[in-house]
């Protein structure tokens, strides 16, 4: 039997492997352009099949680039797996070979707006939050007590503890000596409606905690203050309450310096309280709560108003990736990025361990030699730090990635880079810098989902597009995260966390461009507050600062 073209994809004519779009039986005949043969083994969906005989030492090409090396004979029609394929990338340099770029047609969105919160500094938010955060982990307790006091009384406490209902059901049945059901009864979930809140036009109070601020290095404290300053400066934040112990490395003056560097101080209300100066817990909490309530009343006065799409800053993120990520959801997000860039918006591509192997492609897209050199230096410094810790960037793929077809880091990187589209790179930022240049920006972060997205939002992302092939629930406290499934099976199985299904690209029922246009329309709805993301509904508020060490 012959494989229909929709069941096997040769991504680039230079590739010597193809991606199985559905499971292939051993002996199935295939044709990919001038290459043809039979599957030597059963090929699982999402995995790679050799289109030619690969000898030991031969380079494996995918997306037209080197993504691995055969370690033993892989016959034509053979399955690539970790025992016969290892990581390999092509050499690169900071010398640019500029590439041509044809922007997509953005006329459909010319003049389009979203409904956002306009800030005094010209930024526009997609949400309206107040922040409560500590400068040091010693103050986490007070932040948590403020959350208990304010969320419940002001009507922001979503039913995140609904599993108490399940516990009551189970205990009731046990007390009645009844057998437990195979499935628990459906548990109601959801956020309180604005009409039930004390401040209807304030989307909520976000309480951030972390384990930093003291100990570690002075560089850790500086980076933490920079990240926190990015969150306070963020357009989705109306103001902030900051709790300090007083003696920690992350000093109040350090935070203020970082706020001033982002032109966020003075201006935006930042209420700072020092426990050691105030003495008792009661004095600290009373003053902080009273001042915060006054700040909330002022923040609540802000209303949504039309804003151009150029006011968006969009994070481009993937997590729980699979063998379909680089051919469906990621290129769809990349096309959205190109559309937004064409409309004057900012987009952020990060996860530097997942750009290992595509360095030259990104260097060639940098708009200046200085940016190309900066990107190369950041990548090499990251690789050096990994080696110094006895690790390597090529160790990035997780067991789940490998099981679903991403068997080398270069394969994962080649697909992950598709999120950045094709537009020129306008700036290269080191963590925890704030993005200011319109267009595509590269931001140095780990690949770790929460660390990377925490950094993207700290750099100003007021919306995040997050692709997943295996299912990743990651969200953010202040920025809505649109979760995009690479395949329809995942979208159906984990509908509670997935907002958008890009699986029609795999089935051949939609093109990348068509899918991207649908995704952009949904993103405008989310940015306007007309739609809450699944992560928001679930209260998935992940905030993990990156300590500048090895994190893949």
C-alpha cells in the first residue's frame, strides 16, 4: 500500500528524513518527491523515518538543517530513535548572511483595535491587576496573609479549593459505609463575576512569592529586583504593594533603581513597607492593607478603551512539545508573530537552550552586526555555563519530548524556532531586560516553562501564545496565556487546559496561514477581556524567577 502524502511529511526538500503524521505499518510504500521506498519498521506518529540509507556519521537533515547524526546504519524506511541517532548541529559564526523577507499581508487588520487599559506612560494593558510582592522570601508569610484577607473579602477568591467538595463527598460515603464511585461527581469551578466584586473594573490582586532576595549572589538580588521591576512596570499592572524585611540583599533602593531604569518610578503607585522599621506584624499588615485598599480604589477607576494592535507585546512560548510542534502550532504562532510585527507590535522569542542548532538562521536575521554578536555571545555563555556544571544544552529534551519524536535537542530547536516566524530580529535582550523595540525580540531565558514565561512577562509581554503537544498547564499571574494544542487528540483529551486546536494543519484541513489568522482573532478577544484563557479560569499563576545558573 502507498502512503497518501498527508500521512508523511518531508518538511524541506533538503531533508533526508520525514515526519509520520499518522502511524505507518512496516512495509508501507512511500513517495516523497523523488525519494521512495518502504517503511522498514512500524513508524509511530510524530516520529522520523529515513528517506535514504543513513550510514554511521551521516548528518540528519530536518527543516533543511542539521539536527542529528546517525550512529549506526539506518536503512531507507527506518525509524530514527535515541539508540541510532545523536545530537549534532552545524557550525555557526556571528557573520551575518542577510536573508530576504517578504512580510505577510496585514491589510485585514489595518486599523483594528483591542480594548485595553491605557497607562500614563503610554503602555496598554490587556488586564488590570494590583500586585502584592515581597523583596525577600522572609516576607512570603505576610504576602500570603494579605491574600487570605483581601481575596475573600473583596470577592476575588475563585473556587480554586473546589476539591474540598470531593473530600466531603468521599468522607460522607465512608461514614455511611458506602462504596466509593469509580468517578467523582462533577465539581463546579469558575471565577467570581465582576458584579460580585468590591472593585468591578479591577481584574484582581496578584500575590507573588519567591525564594530569593537574600543569600545567593549580589547578581541574583539585582536580577530579582530587575524582574520585579518589570512586573511592576508591566501595562497589566495598575500599582503594587512591596513588602521588605529590611536587611536583605535585594534592597528597596535596588528595586527603585531598576524601576527608574524602566521609567516606572515615580509615576505608577508603588507602596513600600519595611518590617524592621515598622516593628510588629500588626503595624506592618495594618499599614499595608489600608494603603493597598486605597490604591485599589484608584486603580479601579481605569476603564478599557480602544488601542491599536501595535500596543501588544506577545510572548512566544512552547512547553510539553511533541513531534508535531514544529509543523503545526509553532509555525502558526510564527505566522501570528509576523502579522503582529507587520502591524507594529512586539513579539518575544526566548528559551535559548531550545535555539541551540538554529543559531546561524537567527544570526542571519539580525538587523545589525552588533545584535548578531550579542546573540552569539549570549548563546556561547549559556553553553559554557552548562558545560561548567557538567551538563550541556543538548540535554534539554525531556523524556516526554523524546517519547513523542523529538530525539535530539537540535530537532527540538528547529521546531521551537518556528514560533519566531520569519521576520527580522530587531533586538536581543539579556534577562531580565524590558522590551522596548517594536518587532521580533530575542530574550535570553531557560527553556523551563515557568522560568521562561516569568521572564517574558517581566519583559513586558501582555499576552503569551503557548504551544503544547503533550499538555502543559503553565500560566502567569498577570498576563493571559493562550494554550495552543499541536494536535486535535490532545485538544480533546485535555480540553480543560487547551484554548485553541492547531491540529487541522496536521490533518490537512487547514493551512498554517488560515490557522494563524483564526488564532490572531482569538488573541484579540483575549486581549480585550472578552475571553478568559483556560489558565486564568484554573488559577494557574506560575511565577518562578530564574537565578542565573544552569536551567535547561
